[in-house]
C-alpha cells in the first residue's frame, strides 16, 4: 500500500491534485496548505525537479517498506520461537526430588483475610530485574559453564541437569529494593540441584571468594562463595511451587541462595558461573556502588489492617509477616499508639529460611490509631527503629500503619 501510494505520487500530477486533500496523501495536503498561505510550494516551485522528487519519495518509501518487512519478519520469528519454547515448557515433566520435603506445617498459614498466603502464588511473586523484555530461553539449547578458578571446569545442558539429584527447599526471596513495609518479598518451595555439589565437583581454588554468575541477557551477579559452601540450600532451581520456572522467574534455570538479597544471589536465566575474586571482578550492581556481600536484614511488616483502613471499634486483629533468612524469627512485637509492646502469636514454619506469619489482638476505642511492629531473630538481634534507604545493602526501620476505628 505504501509503495502504491508512492507510485501514484511519482506519476504526472493532475491539475487538481494539489488541492484534493486526499486523506493520507501528505504531499498533496502540504502543497494545498502552502498555496493557501501564499508561501513557497513543494516540488518544482521549491527548486527541486518534480520527477526527481517523486522518484526520491518512491525510493524512500520502498526502503521504509523493506525495513518494516525485515523488522516484522524478525518479530514474527521471535514470536514463533517464543511460542515453541512455551510449548516445550508446558510439555515438561520434571523428575521428583530425591528426598521430597514433608508437607508444610498445617499452622504455617493463619488464613486471616487480607494476609498474603504463606506460599506466594507464582503469578503474584515479585519480579525485579534489568531485562527490557523477558528472555525466552530454549531448554534444548540451554548450556551452563562452571569455570574460572576451579580444577575441573564443567558444562551441563538441561537434560544433564535433570538427571542429577534434585532437592526441594522452602525459601523466601527478598529484593534489596524493598522498602520498609514493601511487597518485594515472596516465599515458595523450590526444586533444583544443589550448587555446592557442583562446585565441589569442579574443585574450587582456595581464595576464589566470588561466584560471578551471568544471565542470558548479560546481567552479572557476584555471590560470596562461602555462602554457597556453608551447607544452606543454594540451588540451581528448575521449578517453583510445583511447576517449571515461569519465564519471568528464570526459565529454564535460575540461582536461589537463601539469606542474601536477590541482587547478589538470585540470577535468573543463568548460563555462566565463573569462580573468581571480588578483588578481580565486579558484578553489575557492585560497579554501581551497591554492597557486594548483602545478607538479608531482619524485617517485619503489617498487612492487616491495611494503611488508612477504616474498621469497627472493639476487638481488632493485627497481622503480618516477618523474616530473617538463615537466622529465623524468634519473636514479633506490636504496639498501638506508642504504648507497651505486645508479643504476637507466631505461625509455624518449615525452617529458618522462610518468612513467618504473626498476629495479635487489640481492643480499640473509636478514633485514629497507629500500629508499629518489630521482630527479633534467633541470634537475639531486634530490628532497629532507625530508618535507612534500601541502597546499598537493604532498608531498616519499623513498619507502621495508621487506621481509623468507628
């Protein structure tokens, strides 16, 4: 259609063409407008031979059509490949864990209305990354290299990874960008291969204190080697909440290392792992001034009632979540209107690497009220009231909400 219009413009002009105002014919509209304004007309009157101008318009239009066709073809191939990869993901039948974890404790989820569930549904799990578009990695072409300061470099394709011993882990992930009271945190059951087993098989050199991992899109992450080799459930994960990783969460393979903020532990679409030293290589966010060793800080949050909620006076349930991965939560305390701290009831948890739900009851008079919360982890540390922004190594401070009772 574009070329047809350009061809029409390249033909000898009829006397009335300049005033036709035909929709979509920019040249005719411009000529008509210039003539009405008494200004110079385009084409011959502007000092450009009309035939040459028309040929130039035709060639420019042709080049534009070719460029558009090329881009459309590329987009079509991308969409077609994405559809194919989606079908491959849907057809996957993942092997079971070698030693499946028991079911979650019956009391892990308090079931309070408005309180996020203990297991975050995949569709609701937070996503933070630098990818402009979600990578679609073909599992049949995925390949992982483990190299650098190791004795025996390894290469694994997806099938080889699935043939290895798979384990499950209940782990809460937290983003360093999470503000006090924020929702950039989620919990699920992961399935994958222990990363420490692979590193020991490769033979890590003494002094290799950094695991520099690279994503399919080129993003890099620096993880302390000691945090993977100390026995925690650091995984090359292939599934979350019983299904293959969603594309937005790293399909086909991602890293999960409990106890560290995601920017130093949770590389999605991982394709390369190089053992190196922090003194020799700096990951993406480290080059921008963020911390290189970023353990998750003890934190608590009020979810119920929500901020500025209006509730009935009288008995009121206050509830939320708290987390301190690798340490676990010992206690959660809540207070109303600056009064004495009251210890909340804690739900059951499967281990120290997940968040815990908590609740407390208050009897409130009509009016405006402010609740505050703080948590103490199993090391004896109670989170500080002092506010700190997330950058460079995580936010601190007590979360508070204001409500009105009527």
